[in-house]
């Protein structure tokens, strides 16, 4: 009887130790760090024909794609220019860019940026000339 009591105490202590131990499972990967750039390095831009994406040149060698929440056809007007309001000096995420397009003769139309992605060197080289900023 005494041995049963001792074994049950050892079992309870072991269960308590396991309950208090730090989680042994590995933390999930947070994925790659976002590729950020300084807003002052933004050199130029080109919109796709459907107005759903914009390619921007950053510095001399980097190209980013801005995917928009919906089509922004004003981007393809000959006199279109971007009106951007940035949240900070560096751009790391779509939320860092408040984008509008204007043709210079009226109100600026908002174009909501849904996603910001940096193209690899191979992807940038594969862009048609008409889309290279």
C-alpha cells in the first residue's frame, strides 16, 4: 500500500513538472523578412494594361510589384502621375503606401495597394519592355 502511495505521488509530481515545463514545440517560422526600401530610392513606375498592378523601379536594379485591390484605369492615361503619401521613410509593406493617381486636371483617384512584392532578378529580366519602369 505504501509503495502505491509513493508511486502515485511520483506520478503527480511528474505530471506537474510537465504542465509547468516550457512548450517543447518549435516556434512556427515567421517567413522571410520583408524586403524594404527607402522611399527616396523610388525611381519610376509602369502600370499594367488592366490597371491592377504597378511595377516600380527602386534604385538601379530592384523592381517591385504593387498589386492593387481593384483596377485603377486612370493609371494608363497619358498624363497620369502618382500622388503618394508615405508612412515613414522606408516602405516594407502595402500599408506603408497611400497611393492615388491624377491626370493633373482634377481630383486624385485612390488606388489601394493590396500587396507589395520584390521581383527576383530573373523575374525582373523577364518583364516585357512595356512594363519595365
